[in-house]
C-alpha cells in the first residue's frame, strides 16, 4: 500500500471515525411495525453494509516475495477481540497483540509486514500454530466479511454486519466486490461448473472455462494493471462529497437536541436615548436617512448643522439629484442590482428615495415590489447588509413587548407582518420573506403618503419548511422546522396582544401567511383588532374593481356571468368572496351569487363529493350540483361551465394554455355578437403568471379584457400599414391597500369592516379618467396611483363613519358632512407625506 498512502488512510480514518460511526449505528425503524417496517429495516441494514463496503473497498493487495501482502494491521476493540478472517483473500494481523491492549489501537502503528494469503475459506482463521488451512475451492468468497473486518476495528461495527453478510447479501457478492477481489473471485470460482462468472470481470468473454482454469495465480493477480494503479488512492472509492455535505448540514443545526418547554424574557437595563432632529449635528444628520437631504442643504443649514466640508461644495435641487440616481439605476443590468442601488439610496436619503419612487412609479415600483421582490426574498440572507425591520423569533416570544419598544421611530401607524410561510408564489421562505413587508410599506408611503417613520415592517420567525434555507449556511432565520399549528396560533395571539398594548393606534396588515393560517387569523382577530389581510381582502378588492370595469365593457349581462377560478388558496377564495358581495349588492341572494362561481384546484373542480378532505376555506364554494361527476382538468371545467370570465391565482406559469383561452373565447362568443371574454392571470411574479398579455391578445383575436398581477408591456399588432396597440391592465394591490390603510388611520377606525373593503373596490373602479376609459383600461395608470389612493382613502373613511367604527370627534364629521368631498380631500392631502429636498 505504501507508507505515504498508509499514512493518508490512517489520517482519514482518524478524522472520519466519529461521523461515519453515527451513520452506521443510526437506529432503524422497529421491525414490529409489519411487513413495510421490516422492508425499511432491511433496506437500512443494506445501506449500512454498503457504507462499510464503500469505505473499505480501496484496500489493494500487491505481490511481495510471491505472496500477496497488504500493509495494514487491524487494531482490536473491546467488543471484538482480535481475529483473522479470510474471504476470497485472507490476511493475518500481527500476532503480538495481546488481551491487555484490546481497548485501543496499537500506538506504534500497524505491523509493516502482515501476510496476505490467497484462499477461498470463509470464517475465522486458525490460531497460530494450527497448521496450514485447507479450503474448499468451490466455496464462494464473501466480500462483505472482508470489508467489514478490514474496517471493523476502526469503527467498531456491530455484529449484525457479519450476520447480514452471510445470510442476506451473499448472493450480491459478485456484483459488489472491489476490482482486485473481483478478478480473484472470477478465477477461483471457475473450478466448479455450476458457478457463473460474470463476463465483465473476465479478460475475454470468449475464453472457455477449461482454458480459464489453466491460468496461473500470478497471471490472475496481474489481470488489470490499470485497476491496481487506480486503487492506490485510498480515497478513490469513497464519496467524500456526500459525507462532507451531510456533516456540513448537520453542523448547521445548532438547536438540535434541545427540548424547550418554556421561554425566558429579555431584561434590558437601559433605555435607548435618541437625538432629536434639532439636536443633531454633522454626521449625526448625514447618517440619519430621514434627515439627510444630500446636496440640497442650504448654506444656512450647512452652517447651523456643522456640515461645512462634510459634503461637496455645491447645491443641487431635487431634479438634479433624481437625474443622477436614475442614471445609476439605468446602468444596472439586473432587477436585483437596481433594487440594491435603490435600497442604498433609501438607507442614506429617504426623501430622495421616495421622490424617485413617486415621480417614476411605472419604472421603479416593479423594482421595489413585484416582480423583483420575489427574487430579492429568495436571496435575502445573502443580500443582507443592514436591518430594515423587526425580527421577532418564536424563541423570544416572551420578549415581544421589549422588541416592539426597541423600534427607533415612535408611534408607528401601519404595520405589515408576515411569517414567511407563503411568499408570493414561491412558498415557505421563512425569515427571507421579510422583503415583502419592507417593500409593501414602501408602497404605502409612495402611493398613499403615509410618512416613512410611521411604518413598521415585521417578520415572525417560526422556522421554515424550506430545505434549501435550512441547508444554507448564510440563512438568517431559525434553522428548524415550523412548530405545530397550535403553537404558531399561540405565538400569533401573543403578538397581537403585545402590538395592541405597545402601539394601540397602529393598523396591522397580515401578509403572505399560508392559506389556512391566513383565514384563521383574519377570522379570529378582525372583530377585536385593527387589522386586515391584503392577500384575502386587498386582492379581492382590487380584482373586484377590475371586474366591475370589465363587466361594463364585456357586453355580457350580469345574470349570464359565470366565473371559473383556477386556484383555490387564500387569494382565490378571498377574491371570489369579494365578487359574491358584488352580486348580492345588485339584488341576488347569497346562494344565487355563490352559484356563479366554480373553483378549480390541483385535483380538479372543487366539489363536496370529490372524495378528498377539503380545506375549510374551500368548503364555501364546493359545488353540489355536479351529479357525482368529477371534472379533473381545467379544459373539462370550461367545457362544462361555459364561463364568461377566467381568473388565475395558481402561481403556475403557463396554466392558461392556448386551448384553455380559446375555449373561454368560444363559450363567450356562443352567447352572441359583441361579447368579450374576461381573463385575469393574477399570479405574481411574472414567472408565475398563468399566461402573458401577448398570448391572451393573440388567442382571443384581440377581444380579451385582460388584467394581470405583475406588469406587462403594451402590445402592438401590425397588419400591413395598420397597427393596433393593446394596453394591459395590472390588477396590482397597490391600487387599494394603501388607501385602505390610510383611510383606517385617518378615520381612527377601531376595526376594518367588510364594508370598508368593498367600498375601496368601488372607489377604485370609479377613479378612472376619460383618457383611461377611452383606451379601454379598467384600472388607472400606475402614474396616477396617488390620485386613486386619495379617492379610496376618502371613501374608506366615509364607510367607517357609516359603520360606526370611526372614533374621530363628531364635530369633525359634521364639518365634512356639511362641505362634502372637497373638505375631506383637503384634510387628507394636508396629512400625507410629499418629499421635498
């Protein structure tokens, strides 16, 4: 084996013994659980044997003085006294080992010259002096005994390895021999005509058995010189990458083995004292993003704030600073890079950031939120440079009040909170989902003018089911699976109680919770706290607003409208419920309105008799009129329902195929001329959209009424010298949730009612101007989102007054009721943030 190779092998074994031993001794399933359990038990035993074999298969014999030798001595252990074995090839350990040193390997190292005897006998070797053994030439060698006994003294293998090798795996021996033993096995077994020799291990498949039997021993052992060369590396047969990866992942979990049943409370011994803006001087001003004005400080301000020389000796207005920032943004090649630059601007100069976002909403909002925010969340732990939110771990659940009080800006008015369990269409991202509250609150400020220091992003870290995150060494969240639903519910109860106690005037918006939790939390807290869920209520409101406009343009009467929803999660059901209210407000009973909706999930049409256990939120729309027939595909459902509208909330790209869209158009065309299909692929980000705008236009011959969750570009179709431009609609929640939040804050609403949510949709539908209506749009242009938000906030405030949840003074409402919308609009505009540098 060579001295250098031996030393490498000994070093490897010494460093890997503990980790490999854990794999080999890992407990298995109880064999008493039945046939399936026994199969799993045997499978794991086989795996253990193969691990042992893979570690030992590198041992390579070589010729010395006419005998095969291997330069290794097996050190005995307490549980297995020294013995020598033979299996195809037989070796003996140094006989000097005595019963007094069985507990540890020989510190002087292995005997440099153990013998390696060619034999076929299986079992313990005779004791020294017993004479030369005679072996049965027909006996089949067992490579697992050889493998096990070579590695056993180092890893202390359990005795089942030997039993397994002789009783279970003996038939597999020819397939699993190391290369050098395979050759020996092939030739030694040809002495019997009833033992088959695989061709792959024979020098020539055409050689007869009689000629094979005449090959000499020395020639047999030199059958493949290249094999012996490749076997000189003791690591060649070991999958080090797999072992290292398993060790790396195991070491990442620093919480394993703990059984936490109680939680301590953080005791802080000092109160953070912050300077006021009037007190701040020099870099205290420049390092606070809310106070820094960049190069817009006047000469007087530079003197009074000790800024002389700390910034370039030049004054720039807002336009010039925005011009520089836009140039930098537009030189970036990817959305992530642009987002990172904008984040840097936000961390240095808040006024500049929001001036950019407000004045260039169409260009920059997709970078701040969807679709770019999805990629940001996937990489948040890698991209992280500074804190921008409150991070509340379930491990610190008893310290939530302390954590909330540590937020540096007093009395926040709006909070967006997530637990990261269902981020957009990306699934469970854990703490990486904090990018959603950060981005959402940026839109509250840009679209509705809520001051940045009055916003509070929060992520509740309960662990994650995302294996990629759990294996990521840079992941910033708890490296553990989520606790039970009941424990998460308790954690959420404690959060809502703490938030209400610390910030009693703050409105809480739930965001991107897993569907069942989203509905449960909303149902439980909506009547006692100032809260709403944007995924359920906000999405429902914005889709309702677009649907109101689309129905008016579709040419299909309300009584003939039928809607198919592809996607029955929290967003899908929330949207459908909002649309039910649209019909009940137009005179239909709740049951008649509900009968206009057919929901489809991954198993097909949602019906009461489908045979599976329906999630609680799906039961409201489960059909009972299918007469026992189950519709498994979207195409089947469209053929059965003949819908006028198709809404997608599946987070599955391309689910609206050409055949699906053309079937929708055909069902609408069958009702008469001049009718237009309604198609809303609403999933975010763009990579999850059910279809593209261009596809929708082409597959409906330009008649589609289209709205998507993420933005698409205009699409121009040329026909000779004539060109027609089609304008997409983006059903972005940014049209409603900022106005809902602003209206609830300004009205000092004690809770957010269903009527306030519905009113926000109706207000948005009525906010289009003449140009937008002329272009066939069903939403305002994104550049006008601030105008729309003021209208939505005004109507939400009036709805709060009608529902009796506004706590504003009666005198204030009497003034507005006397003077009308102009007075209320003025009140709103005076209180919104409009950055000026």
